[in-house]
């Protein structure tokens, strides 16, 4: 497995930060979900939830769908 320069720089930035307990994968997921919600792409939003292993009708899924609706209503 090889890494490109951008991946290496991102990893160095993440590990060099002062905040030790930050879940960067979760932050990226939240940013991606917000972007999809603002675009109104519910199918891609649902797919991203599935990729993150968030199952339908779980508390996490319901919370994400409420956030999706809130972003849609704010537009």
C-alpha cells in the first residue's frame, strides 16, 4: 500500500496537533454529511451513513436524519 503526498501531509497535521483525543474520521464524516445535506442529496447522505456502519432506525441514524432535515429547512 502506498500513500500519496497529500495523505502523508494530512496524517502529519493530524498527529502533530495538540488535541490528542480528536476523532478525525468522525469529523470528516460529519463534514461530508453536512455537505450532502446542504446539497439536498438524500440518497448520497443515506449511502454515506451506510458506509459509516450507521444502520437504519438506530438512534444514530434517526439523529442524522433529523440533522439532514434541519439543514434542508435552513436553506
